C-alpha cells in the first residue's frame, strides 16, 4: 500500500517559482528585500526622531497603543519590498506567494479560530484569567475593545508580511532549487530565527528566543506545505501574536502598548536566566506543539 504524500499540495504552492530557477536570483532577492526593509525602517525612525522625538521613542519600544500600532504597521514595508523584488527580479505578481486565494481564506479562518481556542484553553487551565496581584493594572475594557480591531489589523500586517517573506518567497524558491523537505523546512527558518536575535537581550534569552522562532518557523513551513497556501501559517502566526501582544504584558515593558492586563515587573525580572530551562522555553515549545496540532486539525480534509 502506497503511503500518501503529506506534502502533495506543496508542489502546486511552489509552482510559480519554477519560472526563475537558479540560486543567484534567490540570493539577490533576499539581499535586496532585507536591505530595502532595513533602509525603510531607518528612514521611518529618523523621520519620527526629527519630527516627533517622543513618538519615535514609544514606536521603538511599543509601550503605548499608538507606538505599537505604528511599529507593527511598518511591517507593510516588508510586504512592499517582497512585492517589488518579486516583480522586478522574478517577473511575478504578489498573489503568486499565497496559493489558491479561495482556499487560503478558508484555511486562514479555520486555523486562526482553532489556534485561538488552544491559547484560551491553556490560559484558562493555568488560571491566568482569574488571579492577578494587587499591583496589576487593567486597561479600561472599553478602551481595549476600541483598540482591538486596529490592533488585529496591525498584527495581520506584521504576521502576514513575515509569512509572505519567509514561508512564501524564500520557501517557494528554496523548494524549487532543493526539493528535499529538509532544505525548505530548515533554510528559510534559520533566516527567520536569526531575525529574532536582539542585541540588547542576554545571551541565554537570545538563544531561547531563536530556538523558539526556529521551531515556530518549522511549524509554519510544515503547515504551508500540507495546505498548499499561506493561510494556515498566517492564521497560526496571527493567533500567536494576538495572544502575545493583546492580553498580558509587564507595565512599561517593550511591546506592552496594546495589552489588556499590565502586570507589575517580577522581583526577579532583572536576573539573567542561567539555563534554557529557566527561560520557560520547554513550556513554550509544548504550547507551540499544541497549536501546530490544532492547525493541522483545522486544515485536515
């Protein structure tokens, strides 16, 4: 009995990239996208610094609603850079990165809902919704609800742009060059993981975040290959980041500008973890595995 090919849909997904084979266009495209995006980010930062210094600082930290919305929305520039390179270097339209658009929309919706339910269930089981220290600040619910739609749109821009670049542009082209799954599962996600390195974070925290990002990228690439569209990857990414940005954060911490619950800093917040275990990485990887399984269930036929 022949075993079914779990990645049969991937062949349709990468088909548009077969028109410009060769390693050179991929390397060139990657360098141009990264360079243009970095230049655009620097120009935005410089413009804000000259015109509105206080806003520039909060955009960089993401510790106010407006600052974080601008920070996330600026990822639209990454999508624009990808679209530009796709047209100029490869002669393709932006839609070639998404797969079948009708299937994409259905898979995105189902994946987002399934993964969101996992996050809600996990938080409920761990008691995170029910007990807060006295020093906790709750953002007024009407204010948070008013920000919810703009926040989700900004997060959709940010997560969508990253998926279009890493699981769309890079995964398609690497899969054409090197068809073995190990190549297109690993190589784009090394780049994705390294993009999460922070020069200001301690080494052990950087290592934990890079490992988590790499594993997240593997999950997103796997879902893309199984589904034949970017819908599940974007749905997973959006649900993950909505959970990370919109519900809990430390008061005044980076990226806390849209959180409903603002917790007081932990007394041990300034201490540096002494191992990967103490960073909470194992628990985060277990949760990632659960959300990946939920996404697989969402796209199962």
